[in-house]
């Protein structure tokens, strides 16, 4: 079994187009999408129009939920511009997406953690903003009720794989469309991918277990940086242009 995992597109339709093309070029036909699809200062409509007809298994992210569980005046800075671009059918489609799913009895899918779509699983944030790999005991505690040998999550936009002591593999494929951001939960911190490339992962079941290949795909990131800048989000624009928050 071989399939691709994408996550955290955040309205970046050019990055999504590049990733989908690369997936096809790798001979992969099955895709799972780990959520956070439309929110951001980019093009939510084009992104959703690409995702909705895609033959893929989707789960809903925290930013997807925030587009459908509150009125526009209570939405955050990434939701308000996306909501203004979406039609009712886009929002209805998001409402129908589950928070978690199981792919072919082999892979458990969630956006952040099994029980919370806005909590880091594989990373820890110190009070000074330093980000490190989370302690293995803490990672395994959140995976205690999952029986599948492969676990996929997104949310932190950081490509990472952690092998649990019982052999299960947890994978974050990285972000398709947002290579950097700042956030204040649980403490103020910055996430930076270091390159502007779109990211995803290919998972393959082999005789010895599941393997992961992380893919970094170049695309016209400067065009999306210019769009973020035109829409008034200089931080997002810097991340798209360089992979860094500056």
C-alpha cells in the first residue's frame, strides 16, 4: 500500500496544484488530507474548488472548524478573508468532514491530536518560545487508544516522524501552503520551515513496516507571497517568500 498525505494548505492553491502534480508524477493515486484547508490571506475559493472534487479522505482542522462554528465577526485574522471568499456549498462541505478518520484500517488520521484539533502532538514549546520534539512518554500517552500501525497528524506545519516503542509510526507531512507562522499558544513562538517549498509525504507499507518519504516541491511561491502582501499580511508574505518569519 502506498499513498500521499497532505496537510495545512491554508488557501495556497498554487502550492496545492504543485503538490498534486508531484503526487501524480510519483505514481501515487491515493491521498489523505489532514485539514486546515482554506484559512489564510490567499485564495480560499480556488483551494476549495481543487480539494472538493479530489478523490481523497479528508479530516477537519482547527482553522476549518473556525470557519463554520462562529459568526464572521468572531473569526480570526486567517478566517475572515477566507470566509468572505467561500460560498455556502464550500462551508457545507467542511461541515460534513469528520475530525478523525481511519484509512484502509491501517492509518489513523487527525489534524492535531486524536481529541483536540488545536494542540501540538510531536512538538513542545518552552516558555521562551524554543520548540523541541515532545517527550516520547507524552507522545505515546496521546496515542494510547489508537490501534492502527500508522498515525498521521498535521497542525504544526513541521515535517516530522516519530517511531513509538511498540513500532507504530506517527508522521506529520509538513505544510503544503504555509512554511511559517507565529502563534501564542501555549507560549509565544515562531515556526519556520527554512524554505518556501510546498511539503507533503508519501507513506508506503513494506514488509518491515511503514516507511515515510518527505517531499519538498518548488512552485511559484513569490506569486503567493505577493498575494498575501496585497491582502495585508506581511508576516505570511515573508514566510511564503523565504520560509522564514522576518
